[in-house]
């Protein structure tokens, strides 16, 4: 059972588990619009091909009581529960301060639902994964400037999103240590991929470059160019999540690449890759929040995941950037056809105003 079906990580996780022969239930937040685009390519409507439908979708209100979530868990009887329900955007937590609390609330209610399901049914083999974030660490530095965060590093979040992720982390630890649940935290550094949302800076840059290449956009507005993050391929991270749940005992693991890159380094790498001069297009936009309490640098140390789980990332930074740019140029080519034939309006803010999406 995977909670939160809309995100990039979930789509890779679903594919990964289906490839391993799992039957996958995806639970999404109920909405009047469909929010399953990222799993549409692997979802088979049971009415069309019941025999092959190993991916099933359910809708729920995730803030509903643990009792309601328990009903779902009783009905599905999962062996593994992956909680990837997320508020996602650190910046948004500045504007809607109470909203990020949902991350902790959902984790708590799910853990409680799983625990009560286990105690009533005796299905004690159920394993729970909590998706954590490097935002729990906040700004920390040492004199060398090469500090990498591991499982023992101090939590000192500098965003409400990070605070809520900390609470979700400790709920998971509590249910493991005090109540005996097989529950693991995966503290993920920035996952990126061609399926990432456009409002994260990596995809915002690659998407904009695709549009610029096709003549659909003229400028790229960016905020803090010196912010530095540890970006890795979301498709690699899902393997680490799965590995955590296959161990003899539950534990917490940092998942990251161990190297950080600044926003301007990514931006320049992308422009260089497509043979464009970035100075002609990139504009510093002070409307894009600098995140007053934002973190300038984050870098992860995944030694434990490598040594205990045997996890190893397959896609490095350069390759990740190239994959994203290649896909976004292809996408922009198709969109150009739609623009030229009048099916998409080039003045659509989706195309010209990427900075609004932050
Ligand atoms: P982050 O990702 O907040 O780290 O959360 P994001 O890509 O939004 O920001 C990374 C850094 O880039 C700076 N920045 C900009 N950010 C955006 N979005 N748009 C811009 O134009 C821009 N210019 C500079 C930001 O200030 C920031 O320092 C991601 C998400 O995947 C979370 O869900 C996850 O928990 C963390 O990574 C780990």
C-alpha cells in the first residue's frame, strides 16, 4: 500500500514494486480532479483487463481519523505500507503555516491504524516506511565546509515543513521502539527526475530550457542561486526504501548522494548542455522568496544505507541533469506542435510564467 499517489517518487516506487511482482494499492487524496497522472502509464483499469491489473487505486481523505484509515488497511491487508503523503513544498510552508502539519498528522494516524490492525489481526509481519526529508537538519556547518548529515546528525529544522517532518520521524521511531512495529524512516535528500513537479527548482530549470529551446519562453526567473542541495535520482531512492523493509530489523537511513550543487551550478550545467548562453535568459527574481529561515546548504551521508542495505545509486548528477533536459526538450517539441496548431495558448501562465509556480 502506497499512500500519496500524486508524486514523482511514488510513480517510481510503484513501477519498482510491480516489477518485483507486487500487487500495488495506491491511495490518493480525494479530489474532484484526477491526480494520478504519474501512475496512469502503469495503472490498468480492472474493467478493461482484470487479470493484469496489479496496480489498484483507492481514494481517501488522509486527514480522516485513524479509524477510517484502519478500515482501508483491514480491507487491503497490505504486507508493506509506504507513507509518501507529503506537503512537498518547503516554500509553501511560509505562506500557509498550518498546512505542513498534515505531514505529521497523516504519519501518526497511519501508524496508529497499522498498529491497531496488527493488534487485532495478529498480522505482525506488516512493515511501514516513512518518507522523511533532509529539511529536518536545517542549517548546520563545520569549519571544513564539508559537513554531511547522517542518521546521528542533530535535527534542527528551519521550516515548518521540516518541523512537521521531524514529528513524523519521531512518531515512527516511537511506534517502532515503544510499540514494536516494524517501522523505518528514510531521510531523503532532494529527489529529482523527469517526473518531478515544475515548481521545484531542478525541474523548473530543465522545463524552462526546453521551452526556451523551442521558442516558447524567453526568460527564466530564479531565486537564491547560491542555495546548495544534494540532488539524486528519485528512481534510485525507491530501491533504498524497499531495501529498508526487507531487513531483519527496522531502522532509519539517510538516502542521498553525498555531494551538493548550487542552483547556479545546475542552471549553468543545463544551459551548457543545450548550447545556450544562460546570461541571455536567466533573471534573478527577488519576488521568489529567499526563505528567510531557509537553509543554504544540505548534503547527505548515505554510508549506512550503502553498508547495511547494500544500496548504491546508479544515476549521478550529470546523468540526472541530462535525463531531465532530454525529456523536457522532447516534451517542449510536442507542446510546440500544439501551440503552432492553436491547441495551447503560448500566453498560458504555465508556459510563460514559471516563476508564478514557486
Ligand atoms: P526544496 O526544493 O525546498 O529543497 O524541497 P526546491 O527545489 O523548491 O528548492 C531548492 C533550493 O533552491 C532554491 N531556489 C529556488 N527554488 C524554487 N523552488 N524555485 C526557484 O526559482 C528557486 N531559486 C532558488 C530554494 O530557495 C532552495 O534553497 C525538496 C522537496 O522535494 C521536498 O519535498 C523535500 O523534502 C526536500 O527537497 C528534501
